[in-house]
C-alpha cells in the first residue's frame, strides 16, 4: 500500500462519515470535507442522489472521490511523497494535521520544528534557518533530510504532535464554545508515546 493510502486510511479513522452538526462552524460535512468550503466537491452529487446519511453502497462509491480530494488538497500540498521517502511517520502526521488544521499551519509547524532542532545543533548548524512560511519546497525537504541523516526524524514527529496538541488546547481554552465539545476527538489525533 502506498504511503498516501496508509496516511489516508489512518486519518479517515478520525473523520466522521456524514455529519450535519448545527454546532459545527463547518456545517454539512462528509469525511471531513465541508460543504461550506468545498461546495463543488464531486462527492456531493452522489450524496444528494442518496438518502442522508449515505448508504454503505454509496459510501463505497464515495471513497475514491474522498481519496482524490485528500490527495490533491492535503498530501500534495506538502509534497507527501518527498516527506514520506524520508519518514513515513512524519508524512502521516503532517497529513493528519493538515486535514484538521489546514496545510499552511501544519507545514509551518514542520518548518518551526526543523528550526528548533537546527538550533539544538549549535554552534554548528547543518542548514540555514528556514523561513516559516508554510510552503514546503526543496529547501525544507533538504533540511528535513539533514535532520533525518542525524537520526532525529522521530524528534520532528514528536514536535509536530506537541504543536498539534497545543493548538487544540488553545482552541478549547480561548473559545470554549463550541470547541470544547470537540476536544476529546481532537486529542485522539495527538500521538502520545506510552511508557
């Protein structure tokens, strides 16, 4: 199975099927795809043709539409194949975070994590400080390769989880309504190593 499909199926385990929660600012949603933000998504036509929630047969027909959407909007947005070639676990984490908080924010977390680890190598850093602009290109990928060559790719994974968890904490603290109701589900996405 490709790195994308592994990441996709793992993330899909966190995303619901068909949801129309009046408390959710995203509104009508299928597998994390909101009608508000993506009214032209090809899967909405299939959902409209069936009764909501979609039957198991329709859900099966929807899966390739969902996978294509996730690949184009999230996996490709951070060069998933390039990152997975260095570390599949970091690629999966970036993908899941990007789906939940947006790719630009998740990509910035990667760049910030690489910069923090770069500073830990002082006084002789192995790469120039990255611009934390949320755009993953060859410079960020090369910096990640350097970190991985030094055996620290798992530290990047940990830092990404810390940033993701802090983001959810801040949302629940600063905007208790409606976000506290989603905190448990969000925390399921944060990987914590058990001792």
